[in-house]
């Protein structure tokens, strides 16, 4: 008889002979499987919404207008806000969406790259694309600077590191006077081409959602920048997994599911409804981006399921508003109940009274 350290104390096995070897191999295999399950990365993760400072919220609401009107004032406000916060989420947005664009607006591309490098020192990385998919608009100018290649190389390294650990995440917001003894309608919000569940929570809120709904904000697993993820066209099952985990953990009325999406998130809401991966009652779309290939858009299925669709667009969203109107007309032709509201002097953006408009969309979806 011999002692095998893989076996629990108090157990012994014979270590010679074919039978004992089979037992050892089986036990070792079971231990490997057990450990892999124990330490396996979860398929979807719920995270707690982080605290966001009032100062950051005030600046983020108005920064685009301030940059356009007075870049110098914008730089002062943004740099002061950056000095006052330790939040990595706030710092990323202040550096990327704020300061880098403000410096670029002034033609100061050296400081634009320097502030991005400052963020990189904090392990932040950015959605930088060149060529036909140029983004941000100043990216081409950065290529002329001496340390651009080093910047891009590290940016890609940080992205790959984040990607290796990335899983779909969601944030849950519970209604006022929440009780596990009661079932609630569920509202799920989706980002556009890329975004974050934290950012969704800043925009997709309203009086009705706060009082009556369990609200979930979905973030994908395909890394584009710090706090910026996309879903990936082939990852619909991940979105369904998040939904299925939510209805296991919370008292959801599965006959009352509403999806909300902005921009390119339109595809995912329609596809989930058509494929039946989520039992969708209605969809609320804000400045939708209509996919070029509409072969997936099975109008008959949406009509048969009586999915109601509320659409909000901006008259100055020139690349998309024509497609938005055509989609609404096709919904009408195919017996799909829908409403289209077009806001004057708005482009690819939320209307100023979006929470109120969102409540009107919910009313439309819930009207018998």
C-alpha cells in the first residue's frame, strides 16, 4: 500500500496494478474538472453601480456645448474636475471624452496625446481607429507625433489584457419600495456601437422606471476602451444569459419585458425579440442606427408576437433619420404597432426631456 497525496487524508489506494492506475487516473481527472469548475470565470456578472460625483455629472451633461463654445473654459473645468476625482470611470471620461477633444478642438494635438498618455499611466486605454473607420476625428493628427507608435502599442497591450478577463456585465436598479414578495416588469437598456452599463444608467432612467420597474443595464464583453465594450453580432446568447440570470435572481414578471436601446443597439433588441431569446413585450429606441442588412428583420414574427415599438429620432441625424422613417413605415405596412417622434434641432443624441419621453414610450407599449 502507498500514500497518494491526491487522495483525501484517511484514504489509501494500492499504487500497483492496472486497476489501481485506472482509479488514480479517474481520481486525478475528477480533481482537475472540480478545480476548473471551482475557479472558472463566470459567464455573466452582476456588478454594483459605482458612486458618481455630482461635479462629474454636471460637467458631463454640458461638456460638448462648452467645448464647442469655449474650449479654454472647457479645459479649465475638465482639468479641475480631473484633479478632484479618484474614480477611474470619471477619470477615463474626463480624459478621453473631455480633455482630448477639447485640446483637439484648439488644434493642440501635443497636449491631446499627452493627456491620453497620462491616462495610459493609470492603465486606461481608448477606442482609437484609423483608416476608413477613423475615430476619434483627431486620430489622424496624432499619427504625426513622435510618440504615437509607442502610445498605440501600449493601447493595444492594455486592450488585450482587459479582453483576456472580460465577461458580459450588468447593473441592476431596483424600484422604490422593492419587495421580493411582488413581481415586477423588467426594463433592459442596451448601448450603441460601444458603451458601458454605467453610462446607460446615467441616461436610461425615468419616473416610471424608478417607481415600477426592475431595470437592468447590459454591457458586452468585446473590449473597445476602458469602460467601453460592445456586444458582438455573434454574442446574442450572452445577452440571453444575462436575462436568464436576472429572472433567476429577481422577481420578474416575464410577460412584461421592455427593451431600450440607443443607436446601434437597435439591432440587438430587434434580433432578441425576433429570435425569441427574450420574451419581449415592447422596444423603446432612441436615435436608432438601422443596420444596412435587414434580412434578419422578420416583420411577421414581430407582428405575431404583438411587439410594440416606440422610436425617437432627431431631424438633424442626417445619416439615419431617413432609414428610421422607412423602418416605421414598414412596421405600419406589416401590422406592427409603433410610434415615431422626431425632435427638431436634434441629431444623433437624446432629446432634452428624455426621461419624460421614455415614460411616454412605456405608456404606448403598455396601452391595451
